[in-house]
C-alpha cells in the first residue's frame, strides 16, 4: 500500500498535473508592472502563473534536494518529487525535516519555506531577502502617519468585510433563510451605512465589532454539523469549528503577508490595524475582505458535508485546546488549495480561484500607497 500523499496539487494523487494559478501570465505580469517604478523587487516569480505550494503533513518525512527537484521521503520510500521551478512555497507541519542543502536551494530559487506545528500553529518562515523597496517602504510609513489616509483605508477595509458578510448571508439564505433569522442581517445593513459616517478609527472598529457579532450569530445558524458552535473564540479554541476558523485565518494571513513582502512592503506597518511589535498588521488589514468568503465558506462546506468530523481533532496535551490530527489537516489543505486555485466545485463565483484576486488587489494596494488613490476591495470592483 502506498503511503499517504503529503502534497496537494489538484487532488490526492501523486501523479496529477499541475494546475496554473488563476489568470493568464500576461494579466499577472501586468499586475506587477503597476509598481515596477517604485523600487520593487526584481523577482516576480513568486506570483507568476504555474507556481504552486507543497504541503508536507506526513509525520517523520524528510524534504531533500536532488538536482533541480525537491524530494519528500519517509524511511526508504519516496513519496513525491517536484521541480523547484513549479514551487512558490513549501509548508511543513510537525515532525518534518528539511535538509540544509534543500533550504539553500529553495532560497536560491525564491521559494519560501514555512513551518507549522502538527496542529497548524504558525512558527515562522524562511524567505529570500527583498532586494529593493526602500522608497516604497518610506511611502508606506508616510501613509501610516496620515490620519486622513488611514481612516479612508480603514473604511474600505471594514466596508469590504461587511460586504463579504452580507454576501455570505445572501448565499446561505437560499437554504437556511438566514436573512430572516433575528435582526442580524439588519445590523449588517445598518453597519455598512455607518462606515461612511464615522470620524475616527476607534468608531470604525466599534462598527466592525458590532457587525461581526451579528454575522457570527448567522454563522452559528448555518452550521448543520454535529459539532457545536456557540460563538467566535480567537485563541485557545476548545471547539472544532473555532479551531478550523483559526487555522484558516492563519493560512490566509500568512499567504497575504508573503505577497506583501515579495512586493517590497513591510507587513508590520498597518493602516487600519496599527503597528504592534512584529504583528503583520498590514496583512491583518488586507485579510479582512477575504476571510469570510475564503475561510468561512470553506469551513462550512467541510463540516456540513462531513469532510471533517469530530474524530479529526484531539486535545493538545501541553497547551490545551484542540488541534487537528494529521488526517484532518490533510483534508483541510487539500480543499484549501482547491479554493485558492479555482479547482473546487464551489468557489463563490470567483473564476480561476482567489490567488488571481489577491494579485489584482495587491496592485490596487500598491497604487493606493504610492499614488494615494482610493483602495477598493474585490467586492467593490
């Protein structure tokens, strides 16, 4: 019997073909050309089409380099081999070793390497250094000190988040009559109107918090699984659904953070989420418009279709709370890649997956910082 695949490409087979990222190579490169004049990194490979992600979740495996290829082995068995040229990132979960030679080759090929615990807690990343971007970061710093700019950008962030919440409510109303359950949907509509009238970021955060409470009241009603969900808990989740949401938000934030770094931005300098030590505040800003339509929809599909079930979780003996077992983690990342690359059956109307959307909005984010043009989220385009 063959060992389980540690890789998610288009499915769970070891010989499947690589699916390109959404959008054509021309459209992707045009997105990068929008900021090429502002001392941007010279390497655009990290977001061109045909780049992919390698998820290594099988415990006890070793990631090695042989020639121009990455090999994942366990004991004497070779699980998979992938050419460097087809990789954008390698993500290792738990007891996975990476040889020094492989690390160096990944960095030479502009491929980043991320490490997570077995249960999906992010630990850190190796990434090639940005060659340039000084002028762009100065612009970013200047914008972060401009209250008027930050308020306008914050409005866009919260407006996009509430639009995503309303889109989710409209989608699930077809089956669950979500829009008629209580006053939650009315709160979302009222909150969206208030976004344009607030005068400070603190007021805006209050509007966001009120809308989020109403949204998760609806989310609770969309849960048709046997797993309980009484409300949103960000850290130390003791129920499977919050554990899934936390994991998905972490994956999404770290992917967006990597795109920002590759573009020459400083992810720690936010505009709506203020700088807080080494927190990726700008990535936290940017994730708001995507978290519900990417992560929440995926989590609901996984639990309602029983792809992930209660026995895919275990109690973390040292830290408490729940974490996913390897099989649950494997199922999550398989479906995660399908959503981002557009190979899932349900993609919220986004042709080609969300990675193309990320690139398009990254260009808009850079235009906003460089030219002071208003930022618009993907739901406003």
